C-alpha cells in the first residue's frame, strides 16, 4: 500500500476529526454568546441605557439625532441637582416616550 492512498478506515478517521472540530467550534461559539449576554444584559438594563435625541429642545448641548449613553446608577446614590440633565418617562402619557430636560428647580 502506498502512503498517498487512504483506505476506508483513514477516510472515516478524517471525517470523524472534522466532525469533532466542527462540534467543538459550535460549542465554543455558544459559550461565547452566553458569556457575552451574561455581561452585556445586566450592564444594559441596570448601569447604562442608550438614547437618541429627538428634537431641538436641548440645543446647543444636545442636537437632534445624537446618540447618548445615560448613566443609571448616579441618582441611586446622589439626588438630582439644579442644572443636571435628566432623561425621564412622561408620567401622564400612554406611550413609552422618554424626554430629556435640564433640571431648573428642585424642592426646597
């Protein structure tokens, strides 16, 4: 038998190795996706939240179409101060729109 020819057992061995490598690769991809989601989702929902500015009410600081990343933690430790820019849900609307405004007045 020459070295360049593969017999039936050699072909099965090569196919088995390819299948093992493919399944190993798929498992690694799934692990990576799960780990990424475990890191990103808590950050996205509890630490920072992205928003697009819609409208010109906050010019010259924020322009229409700008992308903002809002800190969700600061106001859990500190109260809102005069001059802060806040993002909030309109409390009386049926829609889930968020608004961005500068704080002009605080209680007291």
